[in-house]
C-alpha cells in the first residue's frame, strides 16, 4: 500500500534523502510548489512549524516539512537555525552571536561553500575536544487545515573537521565528521551510508513509528 505525503521544502537534497530513507516503507513523496515561507523564529521547532503549516495549507493535504542545521558547541551553537544562509550574517565573538544580515543572492552550492569556509575560519585554533558539533532536525507532519499530527526531533553527533573533505551530500557535510564515521566527513561517505546514520534517518525512524499508529487509528 502506498502512503502519499506532500514534501514541503525548497531543498532538493532533503527530498532525495527523505525519499530514499522512506522508500522501503511504501511512502511516496509529492513535491509541492516552492512557496518558501519566511523563517522568522529563532529556533528549529518554530521554523519547522511555520514551514509545515504553510506548505500543508498550500498543498491541501498531509505534508512533511523539516527545519535542520548544524550546531557547534564552541560557537554558542551557531549556525543553528540560521544554517542555510549563515555566511550572509555578520558574526560577533564574545559572546558568539549574529549581527546584521546581508543577503548575498548566491546559489545554494555557492553559499554552502561560503558557509563551510566561515565555520572553518571561526574554528581556527580551536582543538579537540572543543570541536564538538551536531546536526539537528525537527520534522513535522501537518494536515491541510494546519493541524500538527507529528512532531519529531533528533540529532547526529560528531565534530568539525580541520578542512573540507569529500564530494557527496550537501550543506555542511564536507566539514562534519560523525562520531561513527571513522574520521570521514559525511561528504566522504557513500550516500547510503549517510542515510543509515544521519539525523534525518533517526527522525524518520520516529516518523515511521508514528505512521504505524496513525494508520491503525479507527
Ligand atoms: P527549506 O527551508 O526549504 O526546507 P533549507 O535548505 O533552507 O530548505 P533549512 O532552513 O532547514 O532548509 O536549513 C537547513 C540547512 O542546514 C541546509 O541548507 C544545510 O546548510 C544545513 N543542513 C541540514 N541538514 C544537513 C545535512 O544532512 N547535511 C549537511 N548540511 C545540512
């Protein structure tokens, strides 16, 4: 039996990873229009709720959305919810915080590279064990009337690599070494390997538990 969900995101990499992880469960993902609602909250949950509601109401059916990002302990958990466009911000030290936002208009690939350069530069001189980091994700399923049916949070722990390595994946994958990836960055992993261990895989395990209960409802 096929279960159809709209997938509300502008990020093709998320669609590929979520689609690949859910493939065996009989879930089919239907891309929506890229309405790209403004993410105005200072946390992942708030922004995930904004996206899920906006996309579900727009699509008119059950919709999966997520907010995710990289949190680096030594940088006061930046880039955090600002991960996607981190290098468009001024970053202040002591305490670490974001300053003014200067939209660069760069493509996703270009800005991913600038984001990685910026994190590596900010981490210069910071040695292990102070390079700890994690990928965080909040995933939501919303109904066409905006009701929230599922909310899951999960994370994958690791640390920031000394330099960019690898060609696979997206975003911060070239600078993130998982605690279980034997010193390889996520971008050096075969995509199936990342799909087995990532924050997205973990939250989708929670999603599948919810889906089982949801489908058994009278
Ligand atoms: P939507 O909001 O349209 O879904 P987005 O890419 O802007 O797309 P987010 O606001 O959730 O999504 O930002 C997530 C950013 O966090 C993403 O652009 C990457 O820079 C980073 N990120 C999230 N998951 C990642 C992963 O698995 N590997 C590497 N970087 C990741």
